[in-house]
C-alpha cells in the first residue's frame, strides 16, 4: 500500500462513483435529472435509473468489480450486504456484464434473520432495499456497494438510514421556516452536519486469540490492574509507535479511497487506545462513513497482525471508548446556524436556534440518554472517565452570562467591559470561539456546533442524530408556529427567548460532571438520571417520546416498539453471553490452573519441610490457604452465576428480563471478577492461563 503524498488528491474518492465521475460518465440530461432528484427528493425516472446503472457498472467493471451489493444498515447497528455478480448469460454460452436500473433502484432479500422486533412476521419475511441516491456508491473488494434503505412489505423502516433521512428532511423544513421569519428568502435547504470522532484500541493478535472473553464478548471479563495504566498521562497525544503509525497510514489510504474525510489521528488516554476523526459531512454520509471506518479499522488491523477493539469498555481501570458526535446545521448558502453572528440581529437568529436546542434537550433528555444506552456503554457512562449518565448542556461562561441577563432582563457586560442593554431590538454581540472546554460534559457547545459525547464506540451514529434532528425540528416548529402570526416580531421574539431560557435553564450545567454532588444537584433540578440500559428501555417508548416521533413522521409507534424490543433483546443476550463465557473460562482454565499452582506449592512445601523442618514456611502456607479459599469462593460464585443464567426469564418477561440480567447476572459477573483478579495477582505467571492486562495493553 504505497501512499505517495503527492497523490492523495488523486487517491481520494478514487473508488467512489461521485459527482465528478457522474459528470464525466452521464449524459448532461441524466446528470441534471439526478441533481434535480437530490435537490427535491423526487423519485428517479426508470430510464434515468437505467442510464445511471449502466454507467456505474461500466465504471465499476473497469476498476475490477465483478459484483454489486445493496448495502444497508439493519436495526442491529451493523451493516449488511449480499453480493450478486453482474454476469448475464448470452445465447452462445458466454456471459456479459449487465446491471439494470431495476437492480440499482430496488432489491429484495429474504430478511427473516434480521431482527425486526416483531415488525415482520416470518411468513412475510421479505425485506426490500431501495437505493439512496443521496449517498454515493463505491467499490470495495471487487464489489460495487450501493447504499440503500431497508423496509418491510408494508413499508415500515427496518433500518437506521430511513428514519435518519426522514429526520434530516424534517429539520431542514422547520429551519427554513425560522429563517424566513428573519427575512431570509434564499435558503431552500438546511443540512444537519456531523463529524464523528471514533475511539478504538489496538492489541496484538497473539494476546487477543488467547483471551476467549475478548474473542466472544469484545471485552475482558477480568484482569487485575496492571502496575502501570494511564496514570502518567504519557499516552494521550504521545508519539505514535511505528507499528501503529503504519496501521494508521494504511487505514487512511483505505478510507480516502472510499471518500471518507479522515483528518485527525492520535493516541488517546488509555494505553493502546487511539482515535480517528473525519472532517464533518452531512449526517447521512457521516453515518455511512462511520460504518465504513469501523469496518476498515478491523480489517486493516488484520493485515498488521493486530486486532482493533471497538467495545466501549474492553479493559476495566483505564478509559473506555466513545464516539463524539459533533452536530450543527448549515444552510445551502453556506451559513452555519450555530455560529454566533457579528450583528445583534444575526445573533437573535443564533439565540433562537440555541433556545430550540436547549429546550429540545431539556424536554427530551430521557430520549437522548436512551439513544446511547447499550450493555457496553453502561460500563462507561457514569464511570469516572466518560460523561455522566445525566444529560446536561455546557455552554461556556459567556453564553451562560448572556442567557442569565436575558432571563433577568438586565444589562450584559461583555468581555471588553461594554455594557449592553438587552432590550427589544438589541441583543449582545457574542464573542466567537471563547468557549472553554469542559471535558466532563455530555453535551458541549464548542464554538459553532454541539458535541454529544455520550455515544458508545460501537454504536451506529444514526440513532442519536435521528433524535437530535427530530427534537430540534419539533422545537423550531413550535417557535415558528408562535412567531409566524406575530404582529410585533421583535417583541415576541424577545419574550419567547426569555421564557424559553427561563423554563429550561436547569439543563445548563458548567461544573464538573464527575463530581458526586452533581447527581444530587441534578436530582434537585429534576433532571433524569437513568443509570443503566435497563432503566432506559421503558423511557424510550414513553408516551411523550412516542408522540414526538409519530407526530413528526419519523417513526410509527410500531417502529419504535420494534426498536425497543431489539434493544432489550440485545442487552440481555450480551450479558447472557458474557456470563456463559466467564463460566467456561473459570471452569476450564482458571480453577484448574489455581489448583495446579497450589498443588505445586504444596509439593514443594512438603519437600522443604522434610529437608529443613525448622525453617519458616509462612509464605507458602499463607499463599496456599489464600488460594484455596479464593478458588472455592470462585467455584461458588460460578455455580451461582450458572444458576442465575439457567433461571433467567425469557423474552415474554419484557422489562423484567432486562432488570433481571442487570440485577442478578451482571452483579454476579462483577463479584466473580473481583475474586479472579485477586487470584491472578497471587498465582505465578507460569501457571496463570491468560495474558494479563500488562501483556495486552502493552502488546503493540
Ligand atoms: P476536538 O477538539 O473535539 O477534536 P475538532 O475541532 O477537531 O474538535 O472537531 C471535532 C469534529 O467536529 C471533527 O470531526 C470536525 O470535522 C467536526 N466539526 C467541526 N465543525 C463542525 C460543524 N460545524 N458541524 C459538525 N461537525 C463539525
Ligand atoms: Mg471532541
């Protein structure tokens, strides 16, 4: 994989059927029809689709592709693909490469094995995929990938892309309404922009394959704290070691070929932890690209004898991995609606969008929290590293002061000590880029965008962005409804801003989110504190949330119930698999290893007692009795864990099933872990059957 820096512009997007390629390969009529379809969201004409399919196929075949696939994002949060070759037999027994408009636009697949949460009974197992012409097709491993949406026979969304596209359309429509109120008649479309920073761990494959827990669960289920972890802060932004650098270079090459705007790479806080951040893009492309990035991070690692761990918490005691979802709204004229303006009137518009965001997050905090809930992320949120499980917004001192003065109706003293009376038509100048950074906040305003930091590293970014777009659109709609009929726009705007900031100030928090006192303070403010996924599941389908999504046409009630059922099922399954994995590791390897070691100690003790009866045998005697005690404690715990798993309620139990796995299985897993970690520190390395944290975290 040669990466000639001069050639990066040429390399970039070389495997993407993008606008440039379309311009070159499509007739002007076909090209402009496609453009029109993107602009209006109108369906493509059959014959146009056929011409595009043909051009796509010719281009792909020239680049060595033999197959095509409708690439989609089922509700598992992963991606799915089924490959069909382009071959079509001819009468003389040969084949030619063909691809029709029909094949491009629509696919049909037996979808009975994808989780549907009850949306699709197996007797009508068919799922349909339809081309998403707003996302470019690309070639990977000899196959032409066509990004598609995935839905059932009756039209229900079975994927993550459909609702994301719906929410983008919605937030655009409501934003444009607001812009009209400020006299902007040119903007036709507003786009949700997203930049998703992705964290990951890299470990050597040799240690990975020796740990069944890493292989089966993606995380270690035990492992004593190593003498050195992240306490010296020497890894964060540290020099990237050559092997990791080679991996990152290779990864960039692959991402660039597919048009992913990979921009930043660095070492993260924990040993063996790294990050990749792309330049932001529209939410749909950002979501597709994040899926590709996660996939390529894994496959490129294999080429380097490495394994990429995307789990939220592969190792206890050091930081886990998350994803920062940077979100903003921009107009088709290039304006970022979250950029504080230079004039008071621009700022009035900015403050209205800000007010909508603040109100939306406050009104739907449980929904936002639920959208990042998973068994893996539960190990992070509320721990001492990631943001707390309580949703709040950090705005920075200046914005907080401005909001305070709007609420109080008092004068605002800006940084240059200028006194600004916040009156009917004067809003303060908002200094740009003065926000300081609060690393503990789950949702921080960072100058011209919001950074949602609660996402888990494995999850699709679709869910959180669907929610942010929808709550934003909902609040903007309410504002537009009120202001469109106003007789005195300025006065009503002021009133609305003041009321909104006043009513929703409780969600703004500038302090340390890791501090214990915050949980108490948040409770006093009436903010939700949904600690685990089991707590989030009922919140996700509360009446308020169902109303929000159904009213706005993002999800039907059935689609939401289905998604919730899938989350519940996967939460329980993950903990179930972890329990079985731990039981097996303990029974087959840990108990026998500790016994063997105790046995060796005992034999040597007997020999030494014979040889030198008067010597001290304190070390051996203490160790042997401690090992025996802890090993039998571990046996007891394992048996209890087995029993707990055997007695677990089934799917019919609903939320009770999730609560059971949380309260009765996970807690035993944690108890067993403490004992195993203790045994690990007492057992000679020669006998311990698994690589330790030092072995794994410093393996690369
Ligand atoms: P950090 O210090 O958190 O890494 P950066 O400025 O490097 O912050 O940006 C992080 C991510 O935010 C990048 O993916 C970047 O492209 C994205 N980003 C920057 N501006 C915007 C914006 N206006 N809207 C959405 N994402 C943005
Ligand atoms: Mg960030």
